[in-house]
C-alpha cells in the first residue's frame, strides 16, 4: 500500500479541511476517467489525488454560486 507524503500535502495548503475537499473532488474526477497527472502504479484515486496535490499539479479556486462559496479542484498539466 502506498501513502502520500502528508508533509508535502500540508505545505500546499495550510488548511487540512481544504485539502480533504480538494482531494475528494480530484479523486472523483480521476475515478470518472480524468487523466492522472503523476506517475503511479495500482493505487486508489484518493491516494493519487493526494500525490498530485503534494506535487503541486492540482489547483483550486473558490467560486461564488448563489451567494455561497464553493471550492472547485482541477488538475493542471505542468
């Protein structure tokens, strides 16, 4: 079993709550067929998403929708 280095993931965002939301949304994208942005073996989408965040390959932005703020994760190729 492979683990994403949490120290690297936390450096990308100071809020663990943001990381959880971003990783879960990115994992959903990966499981729906979105291309993987880091080299991985047979790993779960959640682990891949955390590795992408640690590598700085995933960005997010807050968007207002109906007066409420939501976060949207998206992979970006570098």
